[in-house]
């Protein structure tokens, strides 16, 4: 009986059980939301099935997303882009690009990559490329977010 319960508990997670970050659908709307709060947008560029992306998302970014969602005034917005994705993203000028084309605009060709943007979709500082397994990734994410929050609007 205990073995059966263990197998159930250790079985594969259903897609609905996975922690996720919201995708980007419309740069204009998301940029306007960021501008209203004078806050940056932090974007995880990922690929499906990437274990490093999953680790970054589940262990470092989704907990931050939940924390921000619980605040009366968030300090930043978190979103995700699949660098191989064909899902459409509305641009500031009304045109549409796929997620993959959007990633290519910022020369993102590997994953995971974390980039902070201002409300006009200009990168704020250097991207965080890869996942550090030596225990420093949390501090790298903190530093990226802190620098982005301190960047003046329109830097």
C-alpha cells in the first residue's frame, strides 16, 4: 500500500501542476502597465523541455511572480517567451511577430536568458545568460532586478 502511494506521489506532474510564468501577448499593453507603475518587465527566454529553464522558472522566478502578485503595487512584472515559439506577439507599432522572431531581435539564441526591459522594450543592463548551479543564481537574479528597478525611465 505504501509503495502504491509513493508511486502516485512521485508520478509525473500534470501540465496543470507545473509552475508557469505568463506569456507576452501584446507589448503595447504590457508596456503601458509597466509605465503606469514605473516598473520594469523581467522576461525569461526559454525553450520547451529545457531542464535549466524549468529550474530557473520553478525555483527562482515563479516564487517571485507569486510574491509580486500579492503586493498592492508590484515592483516588476515577470513574463516568459519561448524562443522557438510561433505564438504571435503584438508589437508597439501594431505589427505582429512570433515569439521566436521577438527573441531574435534581442539575439537570444540559447536558453535560459533573463532580460529586464523598460516600458518601451529597451533592455535595462546586461542579460543573465544560463543557470548557475553553484548556488549564486538567486543573487544574480536579485542583482538584475535591482539594477532594472533603479534605472531611470527612458534611461
